[in-house]
């Protein structure tokens, strides 16, 4: 396919909104995805297994696997923040007017 037929659309900054999710749901999904990414980053920076991570986060190992599989619908914001807090991570939220 030639480049002539393609159109590039600038992102809104929220991939979930760009995919057509209602604004409130898109915001929630974005927050959860960032928290899940932070959990994965912690695990990788510590060089630990999923089983070791599960012990530190006080969850069953399959829950860690679900994070790695991107099963965002299985996690609430509360659950993810609690998991991060258990390993000494601080979560801050910034609120500003939408563009």
C-alpha cells in the first residue's frame, strides 16, 4: 500500500480515548495501564521472578501473570495502588483541565 492512501491522526494523549472509549472510562483505563506498567517496571528493576513478586505484592502468582498479559479489566485502581504501596512505591496523581 502506498503512503498516499494513509492518513496520520495526532493522538489525544490517551490511546483509550483515541480508540473510542467514553472519556471517563478512557481516563480510568489510562490510569490503570500506567499503574500496571509501574508494577512491571518494579519487577524488572528488581530482577525477581513472578513468584517472588507475588510474595512481595501479597497476591497469588497468577495475578502477576495477568498484569504481564495486560488483563487490565481484572484490576481496579485501588488494587494496583495497594500493590505498589506494599513494595514501598509512592503513587501521585496529577489533575488538570482536559484539552
